[in-house]
C-alpha cells in the first residue's frame, strides 16, 4: 500500500524492500490483531510515532516522496486530513504504520500466520473473512494499469475499519478511516439501445431511462455509455447522450454534438 497524501488520494499497492523487524521462526497462528479495538501487538490506532518506536525499535529508512507498501494486495485508497501536519510512515519487515498529524491512522501486517482475534490469518483463504465477518464487503480491487486481486473490506465498529487482501490472504490492515477500493461487477439489468454511425435518435419520456445503456456502432467498434439524469448530458467520443427535463432522451452516434454539446444543450 502506498502511503496516502494529505486529503483523500489514490494509493497504489507495491511490494516492499526488506525491513528490520524479525519474523517469527515459523508461521504459527498469532492472534495479535484486534480489529474492534484497533490494535496490532498492543499498538493502538491513534498512537504517536514515539510509542511505535518504543515497541518495535527504529523503522526502516524510507523516501517520503515515494513510499512503497508491504503488499501488492493492500488497500487502494485512504483519506488523510486535508491540512499540513506531520504524517510520517514507518515500515518494518512485516508491518507498516501510517500517521496523520502524528496520530497512527492505519496499520498493515503481512507476517505469515498473524491473525485477528476472530482467527482470520495471513495465509488463510479469503472466503473465511465472510464467515468471521458477515458484514464484510468482498470483491475485486486494483484494476486499470494494475493487476486486479480479490479483497474484502469492512467497518467493524464506528471509527474502526479493516481490509483483507489476496487469496490466500497476504495482508491484513486496520485503520481509523475506511479502507477503500473493493468493487463488484453487478449484472446489468437495464435496457440497451443500439445506434449505428450517423444516427440521431430521440426517445420519448419513459422509454429510455437513467441507467439504461446506449451502444454506438461506428467504424467497426462498439462504444457504450449510460443514459444520464434529467437535464444532463454525457459525451463519450464519438457519442453524445442527453436527458431533457421532461425525461426524453436524445442520443447521437457520431456528429457535432458528440464532441461539442454541453449538458442540457439539446
């Protein structure tokens, strides 16, 4: 997990270099993460940097402008306070700690066998998360230029959030704020309207509705977008779709509106 900047921003999970903390001799299960209390080996979310140093010793030196996380399966985004204040990042071999305004905001653990009090451990299949935490939201994280991977996130109690990434699990994270980035591909249940190159169609109110799909077939390709809310438009070159205040929908597959018409201009 890449360290978050001030304010909400994108985090990119990248592999880390070796740190200084010594791993256990084997991968025996160690229930040392309390997701409800927000602690890892007795270190409490909200603690200061000196408290972490006193427990674990000095962290590995890191470049504050390019901080790499411990696992490629960590959270993809996290919110930081939008104000200038000390926000150090500590990394050890099997644990990372992110501070905001000198208060510990999130912890990431990758030590084999490290487990929550509900007995979900690094190395377990991801499916055990939903058994231990029925409220967990499980799906896919990553995407775009980065490899997708399975993950689960959940709100444990107010002000306590958790993340389980990879299958089998390679990282467990806890935080004071939501650990975001899990999504699901839900089946599409709306209507689909198809247009050929050069077509300019008006659908009466109620025929095409917000959320329905418009497909433009042009130059041997299919470009798609969704019907927007009333009095707005959406441009997906070379297609433009607008919904009028009365609910009528106008769609164009190619042509001048596709690149120039502002929302509500039809």
